[in-house]
DNA sequence: CTTGACATGGAACAAATGTTCGGATAAGAT
DNA sequence: ATCTTATCCGAACATTTGTTCCATGTCAAG
C-alpha cells in the first residue's frame, strides 16, 4: 500500500522562518500570515508553522500580537539591519545668517526634515535651519549646510551653540565657555582665535545637535 | 413605533479614514483592517468603510492589495510625513586621516550606518569613513565627522573628492578642477589658497556625497 | 536497539476579515 | 416640493487566517 513519503526534518526551519519574515517585510511592508509563510517555505501544514512560531516566541525572537492577522513582529532583525526605522519630523524654520536673528522656534515651519530616531538622544523640541553664507565657517559650517538645533537658553561649557550677540546684532555659531564676568566664544576651527565678550551681550538661542551637509544636489528639507 | 436614529452624514469621513490609517500605522507598524477602522471611527457597519475605501482607491489616494487582510496602503501620507522610510545600509570602513590611505572599498566593514534613501540620489556602492584629526579642516570637515563617499576614479569639476596625493603619501578632501597639465585642488574654505599639482600625482578615490556631524554624543555607525 | 525530545502532517474548528446586496436616509440642486 | 446623488445601515456570505488536536515520524543520545 502506498504511503506518502514524509519530508526530511529541516532542523534550521526556525531560522528559515525568521529570514522569510524579514524578507517578506522588506518587500511587502507588512508581516506575513501563517499560511503565507507556509506557502513561501513549502511547508506542508499551517500547524507546523504555528508550532515553530510558538517556539520562536518562547525563545524571545519574535512577538505575537494576540490573534490578530499578521500579528508577528520581529524582535531583532537579522544583521541588526531593520529595513525601516522611525523618522522624527523636525520643523525646518528657515535660514540662519550672520546679520539676521534666527526665526522664532514656534514659527510656522517652511518644511520638514526627517531624521532617524536613533541619531538623536531624544526627539523633542528640535528644529532645523539652513545656513546662508560663509559667516560661520570658523564653526566648520558652510553655505547650505543644515543644522539641527535644540532651543535652550543655557548650554554646558564647550557645547556648540547658536548665539545672538546683542551688541553687534549678529547670529553666530560658537563653542561657549563661561568665565567669571565674561564668556569665551571659541570657534570650532582650532587656529581661529576665541572671542571674549561680556556675559550680558550673549543670548544663547539653542544647542547645535547635528550638522548635515549634502553635496549631491539633494536638498534635505522637503519644502512643500 | 421606535426608529433607530440614523447618524448624520460625515462628509469628511474619507479624510478621517485616511488620517486614521496613518495614525494606526504609526502606532502599530501595520495597516488596519476594515473593522479596526470601523471601530476606531465609530462607524456603524463595515460596509460603510468598504464603500469609502473603494472611493479612496478610485481617487488614487490608497492602494489595495487583492483581498488580503490589512491590504490597504497609503499612496501619499498626510503632510508628506511617512513615519518610516527605507534606510539604506552603508558599510563603515574605518578612519580617514591625512597620513593614511583610505581603506579599500571592498574591505570588510567595521560596522554599518543607515541613511534614509531619500537623502541619496541612488544607493549603490557607497561607504562611510570617520575623519580623524583636523587635517581636513579647510574642507569644513572636522575631527569625528562622518563622510559618505561614492568610490569613483573621476569626478566632475568642482566636486568634493577624496584625493590621494602620491608624492606626499597623503589623503585629503578638496574640490577638484581639471586644468591643462595640472589639477587645481581648492579647499571648501574660501579664504584658503588652492593647491596646484601635476595631474599624475592626483589619485581620486571617490566623491564625497554627504558630511554628517553629531554633537550630542551619539556616534552614528552602529559598530557591532 | 531503545528512548525521548523534537518535528511533521492532516484535518477540522473558531475567529477574524473582506465583500456584496438591497434598501433607507440625508442633503444639496432644481 | 421634487429630484438626484452621495452616503449610510444591517445582514448575510465567502475567504482568509490563527489555532487546536492527535497521530505519526525523525533522529541524536545513551
């Protein structure tokens, strides 16, 4: 009498399933169903998939969300390379130039730039400015660069800050060092000499978190 | 005889549905089902949702993938702000410093950095280097900066390139201008004077696509 | 060889999910 | 008021999807 040949045990099937889920997500931007895994890996029964999914969950490699369809989630991605990542929208407020005060942080954004969450310590309350002109070149920031700023009236010693100099009506980027009666504004460029000004002249607008420079013709903030 | 009060027509329900889908995706990292939309927006029947989804598809605002569960896709996101985006992995090859040649582009990566796809013209064949020291400061690139490079032996006039100077055994970043017999290497810093060298001395390693500087203590390439 | 942990197969069930249909209603246009 | 279009509603239906159960098989270790 004819007996169906049972297929050989695939001892690394759980790894295959993990890889399949990642592959499927990359392509479809959604997670596969049990039966999609079954068909994709030529598994004979959904129960086999269910069995391995349960084991994977016990091993802490995946999460499952109740009984919802497509409720599988990868805990860690193979190679640590998640295909997508949270992007935090940051308002783009406009230009920053030597002779002009920066736009007010609460102003209506001219556009948005999105930064991967993992690039920032915490995503609250940032904004982006585009540098105009070469006046901040001693901060190693050139024309067209984009800077990400956290608005704050105080920074730690040595941090790069957006500074408004009341007496000169000028915006600049400098490293700030507090001294007794005065404040030392030090350029990032090591051969440039520092500037010493009275404390009451300095108005700190925010702390520079990041500098982005694109040389391939793509301008980052998606103006709309 | 008692008649159930029919709710008022919500003339902007389709917009509500669009916003709901975006919100749901942001939170759950997956698309909602018809009935999840129904419950979330307190709609009386799944047929109402189905009706509006059909209309949204006709208007080209969403796509639907067959009859699969969670087969709704947003064509455009409200405000153009997709919560996630493709991140392209770029190999991090190591340091770049004045006295050293850069690592070979095919070398084993020391880590990976992920860049949003929209920040790059095309994602093929890039690598990342971390700048060591202040030797490239006249290119407005400082110690610790990360540069994204496309390896190529040729660049257009005026483009920023990674250059190996054979005679000095030195790596540098300069804007390259071809002249008759010689090549002009111009610093990004406008007050620095250009360097003229014979063409055979210059070996172009690649074109600088992007410069990233993080001042908040997070180092971008996730070394593993 | 025997044993036991682990993996597979098939079927059925229950729940979730997408769809269809006819009729009713709301609201703007004429 | 009448007409017309768009919308809403409830129910039922057809698939899809997750799950369970039990029998059976594989294979490495002892």
